[in-house]
């Protein structure tokens, strides 16, 4: 935790753009306490990276969702900076859950969390971590839900997973995303890829007479 807080402080000193810190925790007290420390370190906003694998057959979907809502309400009550939730798509009634998160204080939703899955090594017969970078095809799920949620919510909508080319970004923005995020594309092509996408986006907007 100390190393991460130091990273936030350094980032704030190095750049002029807002710094959004990501937080994933377990117990409620840990979430709230570390959110306060992140805000004090200078973060302009906090993204709650909500990821839980529910393995208890006695825990209901309603209980899981209520836990996320309680978490959002507690963190929002503890910090003054905007708080967003990065969530997965595995909800039976996503629009209802999204509205509850907004009512709990969320100022943004990031769609969607991209989960890492275990791989099995058949030689050693052990589970091993395995990172697979995204493809543009993965953005279609986000595209669908951005379009569905846009007119139902007042909060900001961030689109992530599968944004590699300017066409991916344009489609998501047209569907109602306030911001698009990249990770795999930058790992493949480097941070200068942002400049390429920004230039291509500006050219497309001018060509189609958007302001």
C-alpha cells in the first residue's frame, strides 16, 4: 500500500492530467481506509475495481449486489473526490444494479472489468497465471451496454476492454461513452499510440462535421 500511495503522489507531480487511482480490496474497512489514504495522496478520483469470485452456494445474488452497493455508499461517504466503479457484466439485471450504484453515490461506471482466468500446466499439473491481451471484438459487449444504459443514468460511463483502433473508440463514444480506456493496445504499441488515436479521432470528427 505504501508503494502505491507513493506512486500516486509521484504521478500527480509529473503530469497535468487528472490522476485516477484504482482500488481493489476485501473487507469493507480496508476499502474505506485505503480510499481515504489514496485521496489524501492527491488522487483526483478513485475507481473501485469491484471483482469477487463468489464460491459460497449459500450466498445469493441479491446479497452480493447489496454488498457492492454498501461498499460504494461507504467509500463515497468517506472521501470528497469522485468515485467510480469498474464492474463486470455478470449481473442478471445490470440496469437495475447500475441505478442502485448511482443512488449510492457513484459518479461513474466503467464497463467492463476484464477478468484473468487460470491456465493449467499439463506438464507440472499446476494452475499458472496467464495473461491474454484483449482484441477489438471484446468491445462489442461494452458497446451494447453503453447504448442501453446511456439514457437511463446521469453518471459518467467509461468504456474499456477491446479499444485498439480509432474505430473502436468512435463507436463507443457515439453510443454514449464519456471516455474510453486502453491497456492492451498500449502494451502492444506503446504509449505513443494515444497520440495516433487522438489525431485520427480529430480527423474523423472534422470530416463528419462534428464539433
